[in-house]
């Protein structure tokens, strides 16, 4: 097409979930409830870890950071999702769409690094417990987290800037409930080769390397647990890892299903349904998974209720 006849798009229309009919209000109510619970749960985790002395350990510090990441992701995606459901779609500026992609990718990238750090923390706690306090000191934990946030910010900024430099013309609709990478690239009328190369190259340090570190850490943990003679000791060692394993399985399972398992062969309905898992369900379940497994968090919550009964 002649470039002179092209109309550059400045507004994006998210189609969301079409033809909901009688399910619109129930689905909106469900997502709104999950959104409220997600915000409440993650804020509670952040507050409990900050003000409870018995939660001042590396594991709970990392859990607090996970809650911050989940809050950022939820606040970025779910409000727009609610509007697409109740209004049968949502129009937003191209800049707003790319900004949403940036904050979503930022939280996902950080979470990938964080899960690897949490796996290493469990490895040190179980395999070399005598050196745990020296290896996982508060200073080291803060430095690792700040580095993870910084690398996530820079790597995401590079990719999103490349996407922002693309031209978007004619078609301005995205059959999704948020601005994800693939729908935006499909909508572009520019050459997306360099963007796709950048995404592939960044996936190595951002996704593949953390996943390898998690796998190796749990192989060492499993080997160490098998050496424990008593059944009670094995059970206690495994219980400290089960929550993290559940979170890792959900996170990487959905990412692999959506982005690596031939997305072009999947229907849009399947992709959007799977996307709901890691944008809506996982941020809601993460605090529940850790809270239900941790007696320390339950105890801290009881103490908080006794001190501030009117705050909840």
C-alpha cells in the first residue's frame, strides 16, 4: 500500500470477550470480586511482612516483593478488563496501550527473576543451612531485589521502545482484553523482524536462565531431602518448598502454554482464557498459597487483628 494513503492509528480498541449476553454482569461481578480480594490480600501481605518481627526473614521479604509485583500487574490489567466486559470493548490511546504493555511486561519480567531468587533461597536454606544467614543476609537480599527491579526495567524498556517505534495503520482493533505483545505486533504495518529478534534474545536471560536456575535448585533440594533419614524431617523440608513450587508451576506453565506452544495454532478464545490465569487468577492465588502454608503468616495476621481490629 502507498504510504500516503495509510491512516496512522492513534487509538486502540480492545474487543475483550465478545457475545457474553446474559453472562456479562455475572462475569463482571466475578472479576471485580477477584480484583478486590487480590488487592486486599497482597496489601495485607506487604503490611504484615513490614510490621511483623517474626516475618523479617529473606523468604518473607521475597514474598513481599512478589505481592508488590502482583499488585502492579493487577492494577495494570484488571481495571481495563472490567471495562471491556461491561462495555463490550474498551477504546484507549496507542500510548496508553503501549504503557499498559510496559508495566505488564515489567511485572512479569521481575517475577521471573524473583522466582529464581526464591528458589535459590530455598536451596541455601535446605542444602547449606549453616551458611544461610551469611549468604542470604538482609543486605544481599536488598541488593538482589534492587538489581532484579533494575534489570527488569531496562530490558522491558528496550523492547517496548522498539514496539513504540512501529507504525500502526488501518486496523485498530485488538481481539484481546489487554495490550499483549503478539496482538500489537500483528496489528503493526511495519517490519517487526527486529522486535521479534529482540524478544527472542531477551527471553534467554529473562525466562530461560531463571527457569534453569529454578530447575537446578530443586534438583539439589530433592537430592538433599532424599538424604534426610526421618520422615518428619523430609516432610518439613518439602513443606518449605511446596508453596513456591505451586507458584512456579502456574507461572511458567501458563507462559509456556501461551507463548511457546505454537500460539498461532491456538484459538483466540483459548489464548484469552489462558491469559486470565496469569493476569487475574495467579495474583489472587499467590497470597492464598503462601498464607495457607505458613503458620508464621497466620500468627502475624492474628496479632494484627488483636492490635488493629477495626482496620480490616
